[in-house]
């Protein structure tokens, strides 16, 4: 057994301190936002830095959740995230599975994928295409242009190559068709990959901000991140007062901002624990060459 020297203990202590500082740098801002969102106006004006409110109030959350604009914006983002992620996985897995098989012209399709991965058309040509196809001011403008990620497609293809070919051959001998093989054999074996890239796609859709500003000019169709920008960056809490509010005396704008940030962040954080067991396996997909 290796004997630990005092240098080893010092190195472990330094590493532990660094990790604690990094963890604090990530946790403290979140705790601060959480505490401000539950603080009263008097406490917020009196204290400069709040990590634990003296009196917990929910007026900021009542103010936000009583507004139709915010609730509808969350619903739009949830729709884009769920539908977009399902379509992302459907198109990515089917194309990746096709590219993982040997067929005439496979290299041409693979080159086209790699070309789009290395070179993109740019913002203006993409905007003109979205406009020409009539997708402006539509939630589909945030889904269709990003249906397939070239990187995810390539990694998925490598993952499918790692699945033994004998499984496909045995299923085909038993009379199964290509779609049956894909749906009943390949996809069940791909749960870690589906969970991992499903999480990546979902986070991307939930955090969609620039594309929302670029393609959605109708405030009624804004996703949550665009509305959050109006509240936090532009400091325009009036976007939440366009309908009649339950509260006649609104809370401070800062507590509204912090509550809006939490409400926009928590849903995607809740999703991770349900996918964690698959995510730990899925992060290594594509590392095994087929």
C-alpha cells in the first residue's frame, strides 16, 4: 500500500479548497437569486446582500404567475422543447442509423454532413430561408432549422456502428424488416444515447434566445428566454402588466426579475435527475470505434 506523504496531504487539501471555491462560486449566486425572489420590499431596500430572508414572501411569484403573458411564454417554450426534442431525436437517429450502414453513396452523404458541420451559411442566409419558407413568427422557426445537429449525428452514427452487426443479421433472418430492427432492437439498446442527446436538445430548445429574437417579432409568441430578457436585461417589467394583476401593489422590480429567472431555470434542472442514470453511460458513446 502506498504511504501518503505530507506533500500528498497538502496537494489533496489544495485541491479540496479549489473545488469548494468553485462550488461556492456556482452555488452562492443561485442562493442569492433564490433569496431575493422571496424577500419583502422593506428587507430588500434595507439589506445590501441577502442569502437568507428574514421573512419569506411570495408576492413576486404571485405577481408573475398571475400574468397570462408569462404563463403563455412558458407554455410556448415547453411545447418547443418537447416537440422539438422528439423531432430532433427522430430525425437524428434515423439518419445516423442509415449512415452507419454500408450502402452506395454513403460517403457523399457523410461529406455533406461534415461540410455543414465545418461551414455554416450564416445568420442572414438562414434568416432569408426561414422567411422564404413562411416560418417567421411561428414556433416552427425555432424547431425546423435545428432539426439535426451534425455533431450529434456523427456521434450517433459511431454509436450505432458499435452495436454488433450479428444482431441485425439475426433479426433479418427471423423475418424482421429494417424498421422493425431499428425500432425493436437498435433503439432499446440506445437508451443512454437517447437520454444524453435528448437532454442536450432539450436544454438547447429551452434556452433558445437568439433565434427567438431573430425569428419571432410577435410578443405573444415569445419563448421564455426572450421574455426573460425584457424583464432582466431591458428591465421592462411592464411586459408583465399588460393584463389585470391580482396584486394592486406590485413587488420591487428586482424581486420580480429574480423570481422570473428561477421559474425559467428550475424546469430544466428538474429534468436532469430523471435522466442521470442514462446520462452517465451516454457521455461515453461514440468513443468505441466500430
